[in-house]
C-alpha cells in the first residue's frame, strides 16, 4: 500500500552501484587510503606500539568509582576547557609548566589536527622528515595544507645542517620533528631541534609520543620552551601510560598557542568520562610508568637478538624496533602471521617494525622469526 505523499522507494540499483569515486569528495583526497594497522585476532599482537601490560585491579576499581561519581552529572556538558586535567598534566610534565601552557584532546592525533587547523590551511605548508609518523602528512592533507617531505640520512638520523637548510629553503608554516621517531625509533639531540627552531619562521612541533621509552639521559624538547615561543611539544597517554583506550593526547606550549587552539577546538571536545579516566591514570602514573624499564630491557634484548642473526636494526629509543632488510618483506610478515604473531609492514621498503610486548610475547616473536628465517 502506497501512502499519499510518501517518498518514492529508494532506487536499489543506484545504492548498490555507488562507490567512493562517485562522490564529490575533494580532489586532493582522491586515490588516498585511510590510516590503519591491520586488526587481526591472533595470539600475539605486536603491531600498534601499545603498552602490553593491562591496568591493575586497583586502577580499574578507582576508575569505576570515579565514573560512578561522574555519571550522576552526565546530563551536563563536561568542563569545556578541561582545566583540572590540564593542571594535573602540567604537574606531571614539570619544567615549571602551568595549566595555561598545556592543552589536551582526544589522542595526540586530534592535538595535531588542531595545530594544523590553527596554523595550516589552504595556501600554507607543513614540512616533515620521512620516514616518520604517517599521520603527519595525512592530517596535513586533511586540513588542506600542502605537505613537503624532507629526507633523513641512510641510518634514519637527521643531519642538523641539512634539516635547517630544508626549513630555510621551503619556509614552511609548520615543521614536524618526531623524537623518538616512528617507525625508526631514533631520538633527536636537542642541538638538532634548536637548529630547526632557529631556521623556522612558523611553528615547530616536536612529537614526543614515545619519549618515556627513551634511554636514560635523553633530554626532552620541553626544556627549550622558555626560549622558543613557537615551539609545541606533544605527548600521549596511549603508549607508556598504557591508556590507549582512553584516547588522550596533550601538548605543552606558550599560552598564546593555547589561545590559538581554542579558536578551532570543537565545543566540549573532551568528554566528562575521558577527563575522569585521564585523571585516574595520572593518580596511578607510578604504577603505569613502572613498566617502562621492563619494556626498555626487552627492546634492547630484541635489538641484540635480531642483529645476532645478521639483520639490520635501527637504534631505538621507543617501544618498538625497525628491522630488515627483506627483499620480500610481505613474505616475512605473512610467515610470522601464520605462526600467530602480528607485526607491522610500515616505513621504507624492505623493513618491518615489531612492537615490544611482554617477555612471553617476545619469546613467541623470536620463535616465529626463527621459523621464518
């Protein structure tokens, strides 16, 4: 029975034959592929650089109680500026920082997106030195900013003079530096960061997502903030804090930078429960960060083990290791997957990246590698 005035039934043929290229998406997005590591249910997952140690019962109980308290007010919007969380993050970072110099968002990727929304855009450029974090160019393009790819040395290090020269040549509005670098694991000396800051006319973003895993004595770019008001240092709670499921990233910068980000952030972007979870994690940070030393030891042992088998391995200050070189890296990846171990095909050709897991997981990785080799 047809109801008078009702719309005509949908044309099933049109629906079934619609594809992405039929949509009027932006030209600079055509032909691109979305970011994403394979999500495969296998016994050992070592492909997304997560901290393998789950939260303790004490943390879970504390979080459950905090959520219970906050749930009574979920009919109200959250603290729009996340003032309490930002103050606690500033205390965690130290370096004399206050809440007005810290910002937080849904993962470090939203932090990066807000930076590009505020300082990038049509007619502006961002420069990064590849191979590096693949989301930098993806978010750059998504904000209609032109991406410029700079080069690293053969050992994946960054030559200070060459980096500064690239900045002076291209005069980008934003420069991305990643320390430790993903996927190579290499950390940057402060001297290199300083050379880039001196050459840059725009903003310089130092992505320190993996900083907590760096070897003892590695300095943070946070120490450079007082002398460089256009420096931004980003961090995350997804890695060393073992809170990837909370999706909390944060940054430290001059208060004027935070003011700029307020112009582009969505209203009430951090939910009440997200803020609560992050604050609980900060209360338990001694426990959560207590796994870092174990992961460093496993990382260094993995580097030694791979090199002892004649493989080339990049020096790592992170919770992952880039190794190779495999003319047919896909075959190696598939061989490990067939043995129940998932790692990552990422970075330059002929290289693979393994995240550092528990002792048992790394033993399984070594056994699988022996079988593949």
